[in-house]
């Protein structure tokens, strides 16, 4: 088994050439990747890069770069090892029964490898069930006239062979777009699992896969896939295939180098994690939780708070922030944004929610004279806002089970 070199860093950390086996070729590939993604992943610095809030795994030229989340720079590094995997599972982005747990405990986590293994298992399930066939159009020479005769093509291809017909006709087989997508992802997985524990599994699945055309798959094509009752069982495998294909960058790396990145924006992941925890804690109660509600603001612009909670006739707003504020004070732009949310949603209370040692400050009212726009009679409403912090991890480095309870307390919800 070929041993791959791995570098482990944290978000917002710097990585220089010559450190932990990081080479100029790796830097060049990462800078091209960053340019391809509008400069969101890293910030170029002298002879290196500085990571942003994106965490996950990048594999390029035999090197694996693991970027871990870390909410508080003062925390010990070991506390945040494996936290990304746990948050992804909590958000439903990885199956809870995936075999990655044992690797995490042995400090051998490779997020790409876990997704590869999940994908191979989903394709193996389809192999056991039997692949579906679909109708598709095919244009080629045939010995019998069937379908639509392509006159121009027939003259071009069969000026000598009068016994043949160049036609467009329907065929019913396994060589359709769904299988072409799955096969494309399998070929990518095959490139990145050579010399690893998954190589045999990958080769076995490829041997079992039906013969299909190899095509370039685009994001636009992936977004047009519509499943029906017959093909609905393909959804888990197609979701993983889409993730693998869209994060593969053969055009970025030149020559022998190929790159695969699987990165998650911690701002979005933190928002989704908080939303999932609140929805789970509110089941069977009179609290209603929703995410990403939208209201028109000006022209084509709209307002979209992260989380809206409703209890009776009261509305509460939560805006999640993964990056902790400087000097423990919220920015003016954040406070103005929260006021706009309160005004448009008739919310009495709003919280700017950060990860950190569980603490809070007091609600402070906005110094305005506002009235509810949804009540039949003008009703004065006092919009209030505060900052709140909740601990993500317990003393053992595990995700805390009662984080939703702490968040509800920040809003002064009764238990």
C-alpha cells in the first residue's frame, strides 16, 4: 500500500513552502484551485497560503491537506480533531453508520476516503439490485431501416455501402445518462484510491459496472436529472457522485497532477448544525423553527435571516456567526442587519449566535419607535438584540447534546 503524505492544519492557519512537505508545485495547484473558486478558499501570502473559513480535505500529487475547524484559536488543537466529521453527520451530510468512526479514533481520518467508501457502497447496492434500463436516442449505421433516416449522414457514410442505413432510433439499454454519471465518479475515485485500502473495492465495482459511454459531465447536466419511481433508488449514489464530480479539478492541475477537494464553508455548516439541533429539540413542542425564510426588501433584493423561531404570537431571530467577534463586541453592520430582520419579521428579540464558552449579555432595545405591520391595529413593538455564545464541545471533545437548550435559554424561552 502506497503511503500518502498528510498535512493537518486549522482554518485561518498559514502554510508555507517547505513546511510539512508542502512544495511549490502544491502551492501552484492550490492557487489555481482558489482562482477557480473566486478566491474564497485561501489568501495568498509570501511563499504560502492562509486558509479561510473553508474546512475539509484537498488531495493533490500524493499530498493530503486536512483543514480542521477551530472556533477558538486559544483552544488546544486536539479538541477539534474529528469535529468536522461529527458535524457533517449531525447535518445529515454523512450517514450516521459510516465506517469512519474507527478511523477518527485512531487519528486516521481522511474525509475523502470516507465519502469514497460511502459512494462505493451505494453503487454496490445498485449492482446487487440490478441496473435499470432506459430508452435513449442513438444515431449510427444499421443494417435495417429503423427510426428516422438521416439523409445527410446517410449520404456521407454510406455512399459506397448501399445496404446500410444511417438512422436515429431508440434503444433500450443500460448506457444512459444516470449510469454515465455514476461511471464518471467511479473513474475519479479510481484515480485517488490507487495504493489505498479502497483500491480493491473500487476495482471490483468497476468490473461489475455495465459498459457505458465516457462523457464529460457538467454541473448544468447534473442539475437537470429528474428521478422517477423506477430510478428513485439511485438518489443516494447520484448525490455522492455529484459531489465527487463537481469537486474534481482535472483542468486546474497540469500534466500528471490531478486535484480533488472536498471543502465546506464553516459559516454555512454552523448555521445548518444549529438549525438541525433546534428543529430536533422543538419536536413535539409549540415552538416552530424554520431556516432561510425570505422577504422582499428593495427591488430584486431580499432579506433572509438564518433561523426564525415562533412561539405563539411571538417571533425570534437567530443569526449564526462562526467567526468570533473582535473585542467581544458585535459589528455595527451586524446590528443594523438584525434590526432589519426584527422590523420585517415583527420579531421582539434577536440573537447574534457565536461558538465559544457559553455566556451571554443582556438584551438591549433598539432606540426606535416601531409598530407591528401585521396587527389589525397599530401595536408598539420593542425590538431587542444581544450577542450569545454556546459551547460546541464537551470536556471530552464531543459535540454537546444540549446545545439547543442553551440557545433557547439565550432567547429567554421557558424550559
